[in-house]
C-alpha cells in the first residue's frame, strides 16, 4: 500500500510532546506523540508516531500515515 506514495522527497521538522502520568493500581506511564509533514513522490502526507516508554526503552506504540494519495480516485 505504501508504494502508492513513492519515495520520500522531504521531511519537515517533527513536532510533538511527551506526557507522563500515573494510575492508582498500574503505576506510571510516559507517552510521546509526534507528527511530521512529508512530501513523497506522489503527494504529501502526515506521519504520526506514538512512543511508549517501557522501563528504560522507548517502543513504537502506533504509526500512521495519512495522505489523500490513499483515497480512491474521483469519478
């Protein structure tokens, strides 16, 4: 499916934030949400990534690419 976008041409500066909190019975959590605007060979897209801190490591918790390139062609 991602072949529809073609090669990455340009990535802009990522933007994001990190939040931390605690649950009464489950302990603490730290989550980072970041987005970056990208230009691909066949059109622009927004890439969203969510990171989850597990112990001392960061793991990818979600990865989404949104682009009009994925929409069906107009009739």
